[in-house]
């Protein structure tokens, strides 16, 4: 599907120079002289390269439609992760670099969504929030106000987050996977 250069939005998947790119940021610029253009920052979903491209309003770009499929995380296998298709129970192995830092949040049996292009997985969508247990946190410093002071904590998956002072080791909390932030205490 072709779209105009000024209709590009963050999150769009575009075909550019024979590769598949995900739009990270856009900036619409209308200079005093000349035509308006869209400055687009993109990341290649196959090899991780980043680029900045300038599209004018008359330029068209191919927007890619991805197929999504639900999978279940089974286990880590060295530098790869194994997932099972929820429909036909086939297993698929995905390289660790495709998940990036979010791989630390994978939990046994977790439901994820794979985005596929030509039957090839190009990205993994984890749930936005997960529950985790705090294994280590600093003690509360007397005299700090509860409203604005957060303290560092380490989760059972090794990820470091900032938590309110009343949270202690052993507490289960809900964490935002993509922002790596404390959301609330788990029920």
C-alpha cells in the first residue's frame, strides 16, 4: 500500500531500499522557502541499522502490512529463544538480537505476538506489563519524602527499576516492560 511521505507515523513499517524498516520518530518541517517535508528516523527490522530519511509531500513510500500470530514462550536455548505456535503447536526459534533488552522479561509460558513478513518473524511483542519479584532493594533513608523519592531495586530477572520507598525485597510488583518502570504492587 503506497502512502504519501507526509502521512508517515511512528510505528509504521515501511519498505525502503529493499529492506523492512520501522518508523521510530518523525518531524514535520515547513521551511520558509521550498516545500514541506517529513524527517523520518527508521530502524531496519532485519539487521538493526538506523537511518534518517527526508520525504517530501509528493514522495510516496510503500507501507508494509505484517501478519501477526500468537505464540507461547517455551525456553531459552543459548543465543536464541524457542516459541510455540498456539494454533498448530509448531516450534520456532528466534535469535536473541530480535528481542533486544525486552528478552529479560520473558517468563515460562508467556503469551507473545510475533509480527511476520513473508512467513519470517521480524519482531516480538511482549505484554505491556508483567509481574516480577524484587530480590534486592536499598533501605529507606530517613527524612526522604515519600512523594518524590524513588529507590533502586533489582528484579528476579536482573532488571533494575526505581520503586517507591515503601516497597521492600520479596514484594511482587507490576512492571512496564517497554519503559522498565514500576507501575504498582501486584495483587
